[in-house]
C-alpha cells in the first residue's frame, strides 16, 4: 500500500484540459472543492445538485476565474433528472469524460431504534440508501453509456465513486450509511473488469470524517481533538484517481485516514484473509465457467467448419446400421408389399 503526497495529487493535471466532468452534489463541500480543482486545470464542469442556488454560485466562481461550468437542479434519486444532467453535458460540451457521483448524506432516521404508531411498527426511512446507493447506481449506470459516446482510443475516461471508512468498518447508529458505503465499494469492484477492458478508469475514495456539513454536529463534538480529513485532500484524491495515467491503478481504493496522506490500496490487496478465501473460491468457479464456455466455443467452431458434413455422414451411417440390423424385417415388409 503506497501513499501519495499532497504535492503529487495534481500531477496529471494536463490530462483534464478541455475534458468534461460531471459531479453530483457539488454545490458544497467535497464536491464543490473537486469542481473548483478540475476547473482550475482546464476541465469543463457540470454540476448536478438539489441546491441550485449554491450550485449557481459555484458556477459563477468558476467562470470568474476564467473557467467553464454549468449546473442543473438534480435530485440523484430521480433517474430522469440524472439523464437530463448527462444530456446537458452532451448538448453543451459534446462529451462526458469524468463522472463523480459525489452526492450523499449521513444517517437519516433511526434504523436501530424501531418506532411505533398506534401500536404498529413504523417503516424506517430509506432516504440514506436512496441517495447514497440508488443515486450512485443511477449515475454509474448512465456513465456506462455516456463515457463511451464519441470515445477514442487513449481518451481519458473515468468513474470515481465516493465511499468512506464506513466502506470497511461498521458504524453504530449508522447502519444504513455503512451499508450504502460497503455497497459502493462492491459496485466499484464489480464494474472494474468490464471497465478495464474498455480502458475506462474506476476507483473509490474512502475519506475519514471530513469537515463538511454532512457530518452532524454531535459527531464533530464526539471527534473533538481528532483531526478531520481536509476537504482539499479529498478533492485531490478524487482528481488523482480520475487522472492517473497508469491503468494498473484503476480498480484501486484510495484511503484518507484522519490527517494522514492519501493511501492507494491496489485491487490485489483486497484479497487477504476472508476476502482471499472467497476470492479463491470465486476464481475457481469462474475458471470452471470459462472452461465450459471454451469447450462450447470450440465445438461451435468445429461444427461451423465441418459440422454439417459430419452430422450428415453420422445420420447416414446410423440409418444404414438400423437398416442392416432390421434387414430381415424390411425384406419381409417389401416382399409383402410387392407380392401378387
């Protein structure tokens, strides 16, 4: 596991010049900081956020600095509104090159404390999952299409997801938040193989608690004395993960622990302990499936080349054998038919 110093996080800044970057939830916090940094290096930024007033201010700030940006009101739990966000990028700038599903919330409701109304259990709010997981899945699903539109060999294309330390560890009273962030890591790992084949980068950022509005005041008080992760470093990690020219780093996780540097966890290092045991079993299954597929393809190709003559010959031989084995019965049948 290697670390990336702060002064190296923007090493590949030249790669984003004139690229089109979509960031959800970029009206404030980490998303805003990332939008500013991408713009600073020449990217065209499209912001999708429910807080359209603050998003407009970010666009104004980017344009006053000489950059290019646009924004649209977008509820990430609404698939159609996300489509409009991607279409805005296409119509205005002609492509989508980097996608960052950043919009997220902390724990909403109280999953671990069942409530009653009129003697009946009340359905818990699923808002945290809807925003942190379903919203991310919508963005990733759309990215699968739009990152491929007008893509040329060697183009920089990236999907960078936002996880958390809660992608790796449980949080008491944060069951849905931790569940959503665990899922985000799983989504990244599942998408990696197909993205790798297409030459599209993918990764997930895992910050410790950052000093943003998403962290509730009680939690900040609880963490008093413990350094929070700087927002600027999280934005730098997003930038580095999206722009790194080495495709071998695609599929990695990028950890930001408290006040420490950005650590890169290569995909190979996920396969330890229980992960390794499960991975070995999965690989065995994949090998078996690939073996079956391989034989199926082999016989398909053989049939395509010489299959029909062989099948025809086999049928002829089979019929001949049946006729020979039953020749006496056939002779009697023929004799009875032609006999006067």
